[in-house]
C-alpha cells in the first residue's frame, strides 16, 4: 500500500461506569457522559508491516490542533498525539485487548497518570487502509471522587 489520502471519521464516546443490582446479582451500567465526532482528511500508509493513519486535529475555540498518529500492529493499536503549539501537550495510548497499563497524559496544567484496561480491539482494514478500527477501554484516573470511565473509540476511513 502506498500513501493515500482518506476521509477519516473519528467517534469518541465516554461513559460513566457504575454497578447496579439486577435481581440476585449486579450488572454494569453505562451512562453516556460525553461524545465527540469529527470528520477530517487523513493519510494512511504501510511501513514495516504496520499501518499508520496520521491527521491534524481540527482547531476550535477550546483547543489548539495537534498532530495524531495511529499505529496499527495487527490487533494492537497505539495512538500518539503531539501538539507543536503547546509544549508538553501530548498523549500516548497503547490499546491491546486484555492488557492493563498506565499512561501519562501531559497537559499544560500538569501531568495525569491514568490506569487503562483495554476490553476490545477490532481492526477491519482492507489492503488500501479503508475500513474500521474500534477500541473499548476503561480509564481510572485514581481519584476516589471520580467515577471510572468507559471509552469507545471508532475510526473509519474511506476514499476521498
């Protein structure tokens, strides 16, 4: 696969996660707290057997755009976000089904350490890099006052 420009749809939904009683047992309850969806132009290419999707974040009133690189290595997805306009504003995610890890989120106001557990990763891309990447993971920021968050991230690419 050579480099090609694609239309990328990014869908990110965050849910608060709680436990509620269901008969004689308990079940997990998800409540949608926040959702973001954007469509942008991206570049998709293959290098050393891995697929890469790169794009510039859309700038708006709340944020200055950064550069994002998604690296897909089989059924493992890494997301690297860098912001050249704000020193120290970066994020790195390693999403591997069944794995738990800690990430360091560096923000202009300080650093957050977040525990992440990846529940599901699905990669459905064709030989041109068109298709879908889906990941579901939980985040625990470590503050007793904050609920755990469940995140569903979906990236879909198609030809321009």
